[in-house]
């Protein structure tokens, strides 16, 4: 088996586990997230959550880059 199918299987497995864990973690309800509720529509933009995830992923990739 070449490396591409293995990589796709690993990415799929990681996404499956993350999707399962997101059911129990309330990450998208941080203070600062924008929620606009109208009569029969709701707009939700998780700006603080996006910034937090970006900082965490940047730190992880920086650490991985240091060891390569």
C-alpha cells in the first residue's frame, strides 16, 4: 500500500475521533462568539473559538517543526 491511502485513512480516523469528542466538548460557546437571533433565523460566528483553535494548532505545528 502506498503512503497516500495510509495518510487518508489516518486523517479519516482522526476526524472520526474528533467528531465524536466534539459531542461532549462545548468548544463553540465561548464568550466573545457572535450570536445574532432574529424572529426565525439565527446567525452564529465563533470568532473567539476560531482564534483559540488557530493558536493551539500553531503551537502544535511549531513544536512538531522543532523536532523535525
